[in-house]
C-alpha cells in the first residue's frame, strides 16, 4: 500500500507527533509554558494551536495577526513545527469563536433554525453571507502565513474549522435550509452513491428505494437531514480550501471529525449533524475534493471501537491522521495499532498541558502515554520508510494476554509481557534486564510497541514492557535433546551479529549509543523501554 504523506518539510515526508494545547492555552503565557514543557516530555516535533476568528478580526475588515506571529516565533525557538487550527464558523458544532460583530447580527449572519423555530448558536451553511465573511478572514489568515512562513515552513498544515456540524438539530429548518432540503439531490451525487456498493451511504440509498432523482427526503428518507447537511457543510468548507490554496497552494488543509456513536447515536444529539462520520464520510470525500484529508478525533478507550475508527478513516483516498486523542493508558496501547496496522501519518494528544503536574513534573498517570510517544519519537524515520510495506508489527498487551506471536518471515517472534496477569502472581523467568532496569519495578507496565522488519535478518524494536525472542522457522527441532531444548539454551542458540541501542540523527541515519550483545540479551532476549530508544537487531545470515 502506497502511503500518501500529506505533511512535508522542505519537500521531504514529515511525521507530525505531538500535542494540541487546550483552546485558550495558546494565548496564556503561563499555560503555554506548561504546554512547551509537556511537549518536551513526549519528545514532540509538532504542536497544534487554534487561531480564533474573533481574535484576528475583532472589527470587520481590520485584521491583526500578531498572535500568529508570536506562535510561529515561539515554535521556531523550540525547533517545533506548527499546525494551526482555524476556529471560525464552527467549533464543535457551534459558533463560539466568531467575532462579536457576527454574533450580534443574526439578520445578516443567519443561524441554524430548529424544527420548532428556535435559533441556536450555530451559523447556517446555507447562508452565503456567513461563507463570504469566513472566506475573507480565512484568506487574510492564509495570505499572512504565506508571507510570514512560506520559506521556513514552521506551519506545516492548517485545520479548517473544528469538528464542524450542527449540535441541537439534524439540519437547518430556516428558509434557506428548507429551500435546499426540498431541492433535487445533485445527480452526480446519486450516481456516485449508486456506484459505491458496500458503503454506508449506499446502504441508506438502497433502503430508501434506490431512487435516481428526487428531493433529499424523497431519496434519503429519515436520513435526509443529516446527509443534506453533510453535503452543504462539505461544500462550504471546500470553498474555503479552494480560496486558501489559490493563495498558498503548498500548505495542506484538513478537517477533523467528532466521531459518531454515543448513547443514542443520533445526528445533532450525540454528535454534530453533517460532520464527516460513518454515514457521511463518502459524501464529504466527493463534496470536498480540495481537502487533503479528514481526520478523526479518537478518544475511544475500548479496543474494538478504537480499531473501527481507524479502519473507517484509513482509506486509499484518505490517510489516517489523528489530530486529537486522550492521555489515557488505553491510548498508550492502541496508538501502536494505528501506526502499524492503519499506517497513521501523524498522531497527537489533546490538552497536552494536562500531563504536567503543578510542580512541572510529569504526572504519574501520564507516564504510560508519555512513554509510548517517547518510543515512537525515536523511530519516526522507520515509520516513514516502512509503513505500508507490511513490515511493521504492533505489539500490544491486551487484557489477560501474557504473550504474542509474530510472523517475521524466516523467523517466529515470541513476545513475552512483564505484567502479572489474573490468576498468576509470578513474573516468570524475567531476570534483571541490566543495571538500569529492574523488571520487578515494571510489573504494571502494560506491554506495547512495534517490531519493524528492515530485512530478512534485520529488525528494529521499540516500546515498553516486553521481551522479544526470535527462532528460525526451519530450525531442526527433531535434533534438539531435552537439555538443548530448554528455553535458556534456545535463546543462546540465536546467532546475533549485533544488538544495539540507538537513535536516528537529523538526516535519518542510525547512531549506535550502546552495544548489547552480552548477558542483557542472552538472558532476556530483545527488550525495550522508552528511555532506551530503539533497539537494532541483526542476525547472522551465514548459517
């Protein structure tokens, strides 16, 4: 699978790894300092910070981008890249960051009207004045980025709006919304849906009679409000992208998504109606071709729901990028599935400040997510080189799991985890790893990481809380005596050319920091912890 690397710096693929600050932290010096500290803890290379429409255009037609300049300056000081989030027409399904002159003029800037005639604090995508005002502000913002940063490329992407959609209604029931609702569904959309067999929107279309023409309710029945809203909002935002890229064509632009689901899984109630979710993602891809990707905000802790989200947004026409996720232990594990199995091209934690305690130290409950990010940070060149090749394997200690088997070509990989599992009170045969790491202190370190096969006999290993043992598939089992078949001797029989801890320099070249060919390997196989970085393993291909 060919990976579409949306993010680039100086023409080279770039993997953004980092955190998003809370909504107001980017402009509070004390909170921003906490965010910088947190980013150091996770060894980030990128930070996401919002830019408010109300902040840069407090008076209509008068723009002030000094706050944007300050963010770029501070990021450059720390050798960080920036992704700026345009909070304008939508922020989480509402109009919270529109200027006061927009909020106080509902006659000009139309709001969404609910089915019972109530105006809610969400701008209507059917109102041309809303789009024109947002477009002017957005284009001024993009023009400023082009003039200020094009040569340095501190800003590597722009998110247009934030979790767009309507919270409080399935659609706009006002005059403009009603007009569009009762109009004919674009014939090109019906044709595309009819050809997309197996997709959620195709299933909806079939359930409603597979009509080739008609109004939105005639073609889509009870789903008409959500699907029409998705088409309308996607066209609105695509228009912003078109205008922005006429000014700065090189900068990627994406949209993030508040996932569907929730208690009732109803559009406008549990998630913003019209947002790019399961039933509407295809509509968004067709309606907004100038958006480089649609990115899910994944806060789901349970394994199955997390993987479902990754699968939905990881497509040939949409590489997986996670702009928001939680600082939970579940995310510390699940993120490795996103990187290995779904080829995620970037990953961020939301509210990065929350991992830092009042005294500036890393909060104990954030150690696992920080460790996972540290491990991944050390291996970014490997992700860029090997994602999509089938050579990256996720290691994750799911509940009740004590080991994991990996198919590594000519070798079988046996992963053993440290954590005590239910019905067992022993660590097993794990001894001291080395003078720096006592496994007795790692009992509750849930195993997670990656095993990357760089060649037939060459591997890179990263993560925490596990040991990897390797065995040739064609080993002569029938020639081993009972003594020779002991676990210890089997480990001894693996012929390592070298085992080394190290990292990658700025050019992406491997740098060995510490050799590990002795007791640490003989007794414990290949083991990793976040502070180790990456372990490089080369086996002897001469025998």
